[in-house]
């Protein structure tokens, strides 16, 4: 398929304004937004939820639904105004010239249709290709997106693939007609960090191979640094800063960009000496935006009578190519001024052992033919001999990809499942085989959980205060309703929510506020151990900072033991005292944070560290991309569970990795690694992340 050569900008968005119309009012979603994407260029669009990133993408696709309308400005694709095209012209361009990859891969795939047929449809409809050529093209693209056994995959249904494989198919589908512009809307949010690294690598490679221009929408600054040439930062419907990656990351010229960077953990930052600085206040609702600068009410540099007067235009930053900012005071602010340190927090002393796991195993019996039941049963080994202890006031992070057994172990600890073998000792008492309904009230109150998704854990028809009081009743806290109400208000104070929120319904709260209610409920019975299962992964970066800081503060006050389950190693490094790395039910590495984050590593830890996107241009990172997905726990590989993906396997003689499960090796005091590598090989390992070395 030959496309017209075009040498001007692929995409020109000029002073775009988009509004949504309800019965009550017009809600402006995007105002005065301009951006340009040159041929072969990748532009990153970053900002918090609700800032208008996806609305811009839908505007480009001319897919705003019946309530959305472009009310000002223009969007030109290869010099042609998309707003003036007929439906037929748009239909020709969508999918062939402009393709979009969405956040949730399953929403883009037809569950009842084989992958090959779905891919072949694209060139057959858009380019009139015959069936054989379309099949060959599909085979080529599936090979390009590095999927194993492409012929088998073309013959499979979507549900037979993992999340990472589904996302690769969606990318393959977008590339079938070699589009000039690829829009990626948070394409890796639902994926593991290792899969994310592989998908990002793939997108970059394919962009180069096909010469595709990209609009990459993300809230992850590290990801944008790794994938894009230029960046546009959005806040509350407006672009507030635009420029090359280096200009914006190293010489930011807008207070919001600065505030975003201060709310993400950077390598080596100490959580007690340099707490994350959350952005004060809340994001304005679209119909309640302030006068003047939208960021004004939350800005450290706000000047009344100046920043709150009238429209503020984008201004060019002198000396930098195509770098501009929407700030009146950018030339007066000392951007290099050191951050005024918040109160340096003192870490609570780590106390006695509260929780001890000894050779914990959790196996499930499942039908070998899951669809029809009956027949043979198979054993899924979700957890294999977990042994560790956690102390008072300590944060132990548990990291690994989906399917490694992190959440299973949390369920056993909570009593939602019982252990197959081994013991869980809480203050010396074995609770591993006691289901939750048989546990004492004190045991239930002692071990609480904060879940990943705050939206699913609150009762939508009960006020916030009532939900916390309900927990207090269950934990038998307080002699009467008045005492419980007082304790509920104190818990709202603890999680820094206004007391009037007690009478609000969950739907009136933002994601970060709901997560705080979840934390208040977990601490209602003075929990000794709190299991935080990915508690910030569904939240914006600025809200993440506030919630993690809150967890640390409560831990300091209450001497809580925090088990922090996550796949985000930058947050883990910042928060935890010790780290436990899990892979396919096994603990492959356990040690203090410093031990786990510096060599020698378990080969899997090394790959995990390499996969973390870091929003810092002065960091140099070793490049390791894991091939393939985690094997199934129903059919694990022989020998070492990691051997099918390990880059060091060839260094171990006689196929030992494929025959035997490795022994646990003591590397240093309290640092253990489950690996067959020799001491000599371990000593040759180099650091994955080096801070202060300019990335090449």
C-alpha cells in the first residue's frame, strides 16, 4: 500500500477547544490547546486524570460522542482539516492513516473471533487486499511484535492470550495498514512492569521501522522519557508546558511541572530525609475552574491580583527551541533553588518480630479441563515454601509480576484462604490454617488490608462515616455509638480528610480520597499488620505521593508492620526497609532494600530493576528485556522456575538450572538469593541503575 509522501507536520493542533454539553451546562474539557507532531516524531502528552489528555486524542479521531463538540480551533492531519471532512473521508483515514491503541486491550478485540481473522480484516477493508496477502501481512506483523509461534497465535481466540500478548495483538492490528500517526492512550497501565518494558521497547522499534509518528498519552513521566522526543504537560484542560524531553525535564519552566516531579520518588531518595511533596489542594472541576491561572490555587508562586486576572497565553522560553510555558512569572522564579525540606521524619525503631512465616505452601486443586469440569485434576502451586519474618514498624515490600503468588499469600495471611502446609505465626500463634470466620475478633482486627482499587471496596449506598463506624462495630471498638462516632472522626483526621466527609457518599469522593477512607477503615481496629496490595497503582502521581506519605506517617505513629505488595520498584525503593522478590510462587531474593537494589542480584531482580521507567535524565540504566511471559503455575518449568527467561542460564554448567530447584544462598547478613550461579559470576554483576551518570 503506497501512501502519499508528505513532508510537513503530520499533526497540527491549533488553539483547540472541546466542550461536552449536558442538560445543565456546557463543560469545557480542553481549552486553547496547541501541539505539533513532525514526521517520525513521538510526542508525549502527560498530566493527571481528568486533565483532558484522552479528550485531545478522541478529538483527533473525531470520536467525541454525541455530547462532545469541537468549539474552537482546528486539527489538521497532513495539512487537511479533520473537522471539514465527510464521514466517508474520516472512515478512510481512521484505521489506515491514523490508528489508536487503547488502555484496555480486551475492549479492542472481538472475543468470538480468531486473532488472525481480526487482523486480516484491516487491510482487506481499508486497502482491498486479498485473503492470502492479508494473511501473510498478519503473520509478518505478529512476528514484528515478537509473539512466539505466530501461526498458533493467529489461530487462537483473545481469551487464550495473556494481557501482555493481547496488548501486542492490538499494537499489531494498529500497524496492519502502516499508519502515519499512532495514538497510544496509556497503553501499558494494565501491564506488569517487565511486560511494559518489552511493549515500550517494541513501540519504539516499530516507530523507527515504519517511520510512524506517535502521540503517546501517559501519566508516567519515566515512560515518556524513554519513548518520546518531545513532551506536552497538561493541567485542567490546558497545555501548561511544551518542549523537548531535555528542556522540560532539566529546565522546567512551569510550577505544575515542578510539582509533578517533586511528587515522584527518584532513585536513591530517602523516604525519611526527603519525603515526597504532594501537590496541595485538589484538581478543579471543569465548571469550577479559577480565574486566571488554573493551577493558581495550588501554586507555591501564586500572586493575587496578577495570577488570577484574565486569560494567560503560552509564552516562548528564550534560548530553547520550541519550549513554551503558560506561566506569567516563569522568568522571575529561581527554578534551581533547592527544595525546602519538609520536617525530616524520624523512622520508628524496628521492634520485635510480629509475623513469622515458616515453609508456607498454598496449592490449589483445579479441574484439568476447566471449561467442563470433571476428569483429572491438576495442582496449581501458588506459593512454594515461603519463609520470612516481619517486625514492628517495618515495611516489607513484596514484588513480582502478576501470577507470582503475591496476592495468594496475602489471602492466606488474611484468612480468606487457608495454608496447604507450613505456619503463619502472629505473635507466636499459628493462624495459617484458621479461616477468617474462625479467627478471633482481635486476630481479624490485627491483620487488615488496603486494596488496589478504592472504587470496588466501598459500599456505594452508605456514607463514609457509616462505613468506618461499621468496621468499629465489627472490631468491638468503643462502648456506644457516641464513642464510635468520635473514633470515626479521629480516623478521618488520621488520614487527613475533613470531618464533614463523614456525611458524604463514596461517589462524591475522588480516587485518592476513597483510598484514604479504605486506609481509615483498615486502621479502625488498631491493626498490627496492614497488607497494602498495590494501594497507589490506580492513583495519579501527585495523589500517590500523598497516600504513600500518609501510610508512612500512620506507621510512624502506630508502629504498624506494613506489607507492601507492588510491582513499582521506584515506590518500593522509596518506602521499604526490606524487599522480598517472588517469582512463580518462590521467594527468589530477600534482603534489605540496599542489598536488593545493588549487585549481586538474582537474575530476575536484575531484569525487574531494568524495567522500571525513571523520570531522570541523569540516570543510566542497563538494558535488559525479558522474553516471554511468566509460565503457568499449573505447568511450571522443571528445575529453577526462572530458567525459561534467564539471561545468565548459559553460565551454569551441565543443565543444572533445568534439572534442580536452586538452593537458598546466604549472600550477606540477611540477604538471600535462590540461584545456581557461582560466587564468581555473582561478583561480576554490574549495577543496573547508576545515578548521576548522563544517559547516553
